[in-house]
C-alpha cells in the first residue's frame, strides 16, 4: 500500500472535523473493502481516520419500537444480539450470512451501507425494512440514501452515526452466494408489513440495490410462494459477468424471493 | 500411534511434521531473513503482447530506498542465459520443437500479462513498489491471441518468430493406419469434443526466493520454494550459467504445497540469486497471490476431439484423438512432455484397445506458461477416455459399468499401443468393490426419490489409470527427457544407533518425514522418533530429482530400501566379528542381530556403536562407520488404478450441484501409511471436483486475466464435498522392492470424469463442459425442460 497518515479520534465530531481539515482524508470503519483496496494500491488516501475507538458509534439499543444500531457495530454483534433477534430476526440472520467469521468480526453496518457495494447484504435489509440512517447532520431514509453503484447521498465529510430500524412485520432474507467470492449474486429481503409487502434485491441490479415493485404488488395482493409464478425480472436490468448472465440472475432473484416468502410462511 | 515405537508398514502413524506445522513452527522461505537483505519487486507487463521500445529507469533509481533497478539488458550483459524447457519433443516430420527464447527479464518483447519487465530492489517492499511506478516503459502494443482455438489461425499474431502459426510442435503417437482400419470396420463410432479447462495451481504458500551471494567464497545460496532443489541448481548452473554447481547451494525449506507449480525454474528466483551478487546484498522476493494467478505455471488447457470405434457388442476396436494443447507464451521447464508422453501414453485407459492414434499440436498463446499440475497429462487423458466410453455406453444403450467391464485389460503384463506396458492390476475388482460400496443397483430408487423432491440425481463412474513412479531413465531419455529420473538415498547410522535418512525427494505436504521414517523404523526395528528425514538442501543431499508424478514412494523409497540393504549387509559383517561368528550365521530381526540357533546377539544400536569405535573388527577388511548410499532407477512406470463413483443432485432452479456420495476404490499397491494415503486421496478428489465444477482460468480477448483473484476464481471448499467412502484393492507393483505404485495424483485424475458423467446422467445430455458452474447447469436444465415439453 501507499504511505498515508493515520488518525484515531475519540469523538465523532473530531472525525468530522478531520474530514474537513485534512488533505484527502478517508474514513476507516471495518476496513473489509478499504484495506484490500489499499493493499492493491488502488486507493491513495492522505490520512486514514480510524473510527474504531469512538465509543458512541458502537452498540445496539431499542427505544420504543425502534432498533438503533451504532454505525461501527460489527456484523458478528448484530448476528448474535438478543435485541436484534427479538426486534428484527431476519436482520440478525442476514448479518450472520455476511462473508465469513473474520469478515463478520471486523466489518461494520455503517461501513457496509456507506460503501454501497451492489452485492452487499445490508443495503437490501435497510431498503426493505425502511431504515433511517442517522448522520452527524441529518436523518436520511434508506430510500433516499442509495444512489447507484458505490454511490450514496452522503456528503464527502458526512459520518453515519447509527442506523435505525422500525418494527416490521415478518421478514426473511435469502441469498444465492457468488460461488467464488461469496458475495450476494442474488439476495432478496422480503418484509410482510401492515401497509404491504416490500421486496429489496441486492447483487442483481446494474444500479445497485432496488425494490422489486412487481413482486411487491403480487405478494401484497396474495402473500404466497406461487404468487410470483407469472412475473419475472427483466434480465436486461440485471448485472452480467463471468459467473452468470442477466437471465440467470433474474432467475435467482425469483427463486430467492420465493424461498424468502416460504420462510415467512403464508 | 505413538512416536516412540517401532512402526510397521501399513500402520496409520500420525505425521511427525504436523506438530511443527500446527504450532506455527514451520520454516518457510518467507519466514527466513538474511542480514542486510533487500526486497525485490517485479515490474510486470500490463499487456499481453507488446514490443518494448525503451525502458527508462533513471527516475526510479533516484527514489528513496532504491538499491537497484535491473532489466533484461543487465542480465544479458552478465552473460546469463534464458530459462529452459528440459524435454525435447519432435514433430511428426522429425523436426525439433520450435522453442522461443525465454529470458528471465524481457529483452525486447513481452508476451503475456505479468511477463517480467524489470526488477526493482529496495530497502523495503513498499519502496520497491513506489519506484516501480516510476519506471517508464515505452510499449508498442501488438495484437495478441489468448484463445487456444484461435492460436494457429493464418495471419494471426506471431508470438515467437521461430514458431510459425504459433505451433511449437505437431506430434503424433500410435498406429495411424491400424487405427484407420479399425474405424473402417466399426459398427458404431462415438465422437466427443472436449475442453479441458485451464487451472491455477493455488498452493497455500505462494512462491518465494532469497538469493544470497557470499563474496568471500564466491558462492551463491538460494532459498526457494522448490519441489526439486537439485534440478533447480542444475538448471541455474548448467543452462542459466549463474554459477558452477559447487558454488551454488539451493535450499528448499518447508514448502507449503506445490501441485507441480514449484517443479519449475522461474524468472523470479533466477533474478533474486543473480541480483544478490550484482547489488552485494541478499535479495528477497515473496509472491503475492495476485502475482501467483498471473505467473505461476497454469495447468491443463486442451481442446480435444476424440473418436471411438466399436464393434456390435460394445468392444473397442480403435481410438483416434486430436488434441490442441496450450503452452502459454513460453515453454516452461517440463511443459512439452505434459501433453505428449504424460498424456497420450495413457489413452488406453484400463481397456484393451487394439489400435490408438493420437495427434497433439502444442501452441503458443499470449497467456501464462502452462506446465504440469497435479496429474499432468494423465487427468486430461483420463477425462477423455472416461467421458467417451460413458458416452458410447449411453449411445449403445449399455450400462456404463458393463461397457467398461467388457473392455477391461484382464491379463498382465499388457502392452498397450501407446508405449506403456501395464505390469499388474485387477480392474474388475476395483469396479466391483466400488459399485458395491456405492449401492449402484439401488440408484434408480434414489433417483426417483430425488425427482419427487424436485432434484435431478445422477451417478457417474471413472475407471482411471495413471503412470507414476516416474521414471526409468533410459526410457525417458529415449523420449526426449534431458534428465534421468532415478532417485537417491543415503542412510546415516549414528554411533548411538539413531538414523538420518537423506533423500533426493522433497516433501511439500506429502508427509515424507513420517512415511520414510516409518519404513526405516520397520526395517531396522528402531523407534520412529530415532529416524530423521533430511531433504531439500543441495549441501546435505548429494543429488536427487525431487517430488512430482507420485514418484517419491515408488522411486524415492525404493532408493532408501537399497541403501538399507547395504546398511544391513555391513552391519551383519560387523556383528559377525563382534559376536565371533560366521557372517552367514547372523540373522537380523526386530532390531537385533543374532547368531542363528543361539541366544547370542547385539541390538542394532550396539552394532552401530561398534561400527564407529571400530575396536572389534579388522578395519583393513571392513571400513569403520555405518553409512550407505544408493541410487535407484526404476525398471518400469507404476500403474495405480481404481474406480471412483460420484453421485450427485442438481437443483434445476438454481443449477447448484450437491455431491451426495463419493466412493473411491484405489489400487496403490503396498500402502505404507493408510492415514497419509487417505489424506492424499481426499485432497486429490477435492482438486478434481474443483476442476469439474468450479475452477477456470479465464482471459479476455486482449489477453487480460479475468480470474485474477479469489473474487472470481472459485476453489473447492469443505462444504462442497461429502464425506468420502474410501476402499482399497491391492495388486503389488512387481517392479519395485516395496510393491508401491503411488497415490498423490489419483484423486485429481479420477474425479473430473466421475462428476461430469454423473451430471450427464442427471441432466440427460452429453453436452456438459467443465467447469459445470451453476449458471451453466441452470441453462442446461432449462433446455431439458424445453426439450421435454417439445417431446
């Protein structure tokens, strides 16, 4: 990797001010994408601002109906949290399916959402569950947050503090892993809410995570596995690569959606 | 089994070396550091094919921490030669193969992405990488060809001027006219087109090297990740011209896997050794995983058309094969023998085939060099033979097991039409045992049950044979090898009766420290922890040919047996004098020399002590000491064979394959340590399943490597594999003293056709290529639905 300076602030406001004052700063959360990128010399930040020692960025709490997960909370903590299991069991299950144990013990929810990898898992949960991203300056609805491949609504110096999940109806996440990388090749998060069904898809869209509105309508009308029979994702909107073309990803999306519906139960 | 006991042959002795490895005490090349060492980084070509107009290193040399920036011109100035291919193949017309020059650092042309352009040596690796970015290379990009099928096209890019149409050789083996005649009288002909996918070797430990020049002795030491350090020294000395052998010590310490890829002499270790003299400091290089994907020699990569001539009863009359083999951009150390003498000589499989004719075109492409990878030629042959016989059975409406049985070789020795003379085997026995263990007759019921669950279930056989124990020196010499393939051993008995065994074999995962010691323990009757195995250092072991081709048991241990014979003979002479008996009356059993018919005797350690104090025998007749060496040259190849059965289910919705059962029945001859043998079989099957379902090195049309990391190159994981059911049958190998055949490659050879045959059974089509990825199988399953609807 290229040489860089390193800061490890103790307070989130210090992190934000460093992002404003330093030359070419870069936030370091869990580092599961950033560190490999640095090692391959594909990024050359001036200073890494390490968020790992800011106490109020980590932790899980419930206030009323709202589950709040600090941005620096590791995937393994979410996967094993009693609070998360009680509030949003599908979210805990999703966190336990990310990467491998090493990744889950380093990677963070805030880092994953800020990176917005089109094959990451958390964006599907955030979108389907209607999460709110709490930053140092505002509150952003998940539906406004994701802006395409590796693009979000975050400003350059903006820091995610926490992610809030409202109480939802029954939900499930089903993922088909890329055979090589184990990232989602098609990950589908289905929520059966009081105001309708939400279906968020990751690993498939050319613009990143998206809601599959056609499936939502079909499942809202009749929540059953075979409700998806007649519909299909347009293969031309799906990513195509060495591991599968658009038609295959469209198929996987449908199968994972159906399996998520089966998991929730009719 | 405890380490402080005598270990009989056939006992599952725990590996002595594992404590060292598991507790992190292994010593790999990258663990070593030399005082004052500098670090090397290789600037590599970003283009598949380009002319180098100029290299400007001036800015890089001025960068902080940079010791030197060296190019191919510097190598040439110092008079060093290029890398070599040590096996001469002649084309059908008698002409020698068209081998292009292979400089360790490019002179004027780069020929694949990753080709070596310059080496930057600096105080730290990071400083070297920084400086690499400041080396200015003026490239003239040339048209490239990465696709094997396009390589011989008229008017296409020419990679080496010496090789028109990129053709290295057009080789043939077998009886063309006899084979044509067999086809002329055939009742049925089965044809198959096969792509044997290109693989990356992926040893757990990447390659590494430290070159260290001692100006006082004018001598080099090279630590390197080698499967055969003596061969590395020979090549670097005799061909590259680095230093005479007596001034070059090559050490291969603990090595973490090779699978063939560490047989070869590469640019990096050559440059590190040379540069250490040039810069006056030790030079260290450790390969990164991304570099390994680019530059470690790849395996396989064939396109083949096979045709099988059959009579009306499913008996094979003749076999005709045309293969195009990808050699990559340069001929690697042993590359030319892989698609020729390690491939076509096994095309008879386990079958009595009266006539075989095989043509192989070897071609250059703008890709990494291709050389031996676990099995080396024999997996390619086995895949072809076992796929085409399976296809023929289905075309004839015969049970694939019966089709094989009908064609088995049953009388030995059996001379095939393609050089090999099979010495012993019982193919029917391994087939029968495998079918029984797999409950072959119960399969239709299991298939029906799976279908009710929406799964497509298939069963596939693979009756493989391989030629191991490589190899009789005169035989390989007559076929073009530049070396003999014997092995050496030295048994040094110390005065207190413990033993060091020096072997020219090299262990990089095979467990020689245990198996070899187990043999000596059993023979001398001393506890296994009193036997140490020494290997991997040209200053300790006089010479040896290294480990590959499942040769270390059949050849390496045979050399140890020869040395032990000599040790025992001399020890008997000494014991006779000490016991004041006639030499002919001395018996050696369970670690004691006794006078026959008496209770007078000496323990092995007592004889050893007498050998060194030399008080009680005439040193004019018997030299003091107890140390014997031997060279063993095999009289034939060995022929491990067996039958694997794969049973699997495909999810037609996703194309995912789940292997639900695996039976492997192998005939390895005598087994010294069944635990180690099982480990070899497990690993081999995993690699074979990797080739069948997952692994594939892909280049795009510009010759850029697409599968350059584990993000895109899929390796088998434990969860991809079932618990294996292993069985053994045993026919002793008649050509070596222990009756051993070799087991290191069997799984990787047997597994791919077993998987693909099972998939063709599950999906009802022969049109399934490797790797059979989920996306590919989903498309096949979709076509099956469409086909059934149309019917």
